[in-house]
C-alpha cells in the first residue's frame, strides 16, 4: 500500500496549478494524478442507482424519532391531563394531546438526529462524506507527506486528506469515491472546506511539469 495525500479543488485550472507547484517542490509527474469526483449518489454502486443502501446522515433518525415521540408524548399526556381536568373529563382531549405530542416529537427528534450526524472538521477524522470536485492526489513518502499537504493547502485545496491506497502508473487505482476523506494532520482544516462546489466534470488530466 502507498501513502497518498489529496485535496479537492473547485476547477481543473486550480487543480492543475497545484500540480505544477508540486512539481516545483520536487514531486515527479508520475506521483501526481488529477481527476474529477462525481457528486454523492452519482457513482452507480447499485443497479437502480445510488452509492449506498442508506444515507449515512439518516441512520440515526429512527432512534431520534422514537426518543422525540416519547418525550413530547409524555408532555402531551401532561397537557392532556390538565385539559381533561378542566373539560369535564373529556377522554378525547387527552387522546388528541398525546397523539399530537407524539407526532411532533417524532418529527423533531428525527430532524435533530439527522443534523447531529454531521462530522466535525478535525485533523485525523473523517469529514463524514466526500464532496464533488477535482481531486489532486499525490503519491508521497512519510518524509514528503507534510510538504505535499502544505502545497495543496497553499494552492487553495479543500479537505486535504491522507490515505493508504494502491498507486500504479501515475494513478490512484483503488480510489473509492464513496469513502469519506480522513483529514490530514499535517495542515489545519479551514471553515471553507465544508462548502460544496460544482466544478465541470472531466475524467483525468495530465499536468505538464
């Protein structure tokens, strides 16, 4: 397995400029690969389309829905009990209050659980998902890893990542577009890393030294 450093750019010209800066820093042309990564859900991993059987951000929604329904259902029961006392013992009012509370709770709990699935942008941690963009990948050694990461960062690269993979004939041959990037611990992530980009698709580019 090879050590690889990569970063996402908004366009091919930006990614190619990063490639030229890498050459100037002493990296060989066969150690740099530039290619476009499709948006999430467009990698056709399943016969009917899509990349995963379930959205990673929605996996906790059922637990959040249950917790929310239980909490607000309990609150609804309390409110319903009060209404029941002042409505001549109306059982219908109690049932309605509990039902409405449970429904609102399940909806709110699911939304909160989905939002909480977002990952923090910290070195050594996964970003939670890979965003579309032009990826500049560099085959590095332990000694050159920090230099490559810094060049990519200085050129405006986002989600500067480190990975273990198979590098052959100038390409990251086992690149997995579904796997979330693990941020490099050689540079600091910036708030702008989390922004989506919409570059023009293309397959792979060869940058001239």
